[in-house]
């Protein structure tokens, strides 16, 4: 009897000391997300592409001895987004894609959409560069200033 009582006492003390500790972060919560309300339109916005196309068609007539136009844009995506901050007054969206030119060539396109860089600093503006069509290197060698990232 004494052995049974000792065994029972040992077993109860052993079971009493073993407990599962609850995790400190048992209730999972989604990570907080930073959401920016952009003042610049997306890379695929038709208004942005129209500005890039107009700029190309205006500039290419004056720099390249050929009448060229953009036939279509494809594979458009955002490379970088820089929101306005206290230190950065200009919001920028850097984009890349492919432009089919009327000569039949597909060329890489780099463009940036900036706010407030529109007329009189009121709205946004888009500027683009198609590889091979910037002989004066307005945007640097190989459109470097627009391919920043």
C-alpha cells in the first residue's frame, strides 16, 4: 500500500509539473499594410500612354530622319513607385514596357509619371524614352535617367 501511495504521489507530482505554456502571440493578426493613395495614374493608363506616344512622335520627327509612330504598347509594368513625403515633394512612378514602332521594330520603352509636374505644376506629366530613338541623349545613354531602378 505504501508503494502504491508513493507511486501515485510521484505520478501526480509528475503530471502536475508538466503543462503546456501558451504562446505569447497565439492570436494571429495580419501584418499592417501601408497603403498610399497615388496622385499619379498607373503605368497602363491610356492617358499616360497617349502622352508618351505624343512625345515620341513629336521628338522623333526632329531627331531621326524618318516618319515613325508608335503602333502599340505591350508588356507594361511598374518598376518603382516613390510616394510624396516631407522630404520629396514629387511623386513618381517608373515604368517599363515594349513599343511596336511603325517600322516594325519592337523596342524597350522606359517612362516616368510625375506629380505635380504637369502644366503650371497643377497635374501629372508622363515622359518616355524608346531605346535607339534618343540620338541627342536627352535621357542619357540608353534612356538611363528613366530606367533608374
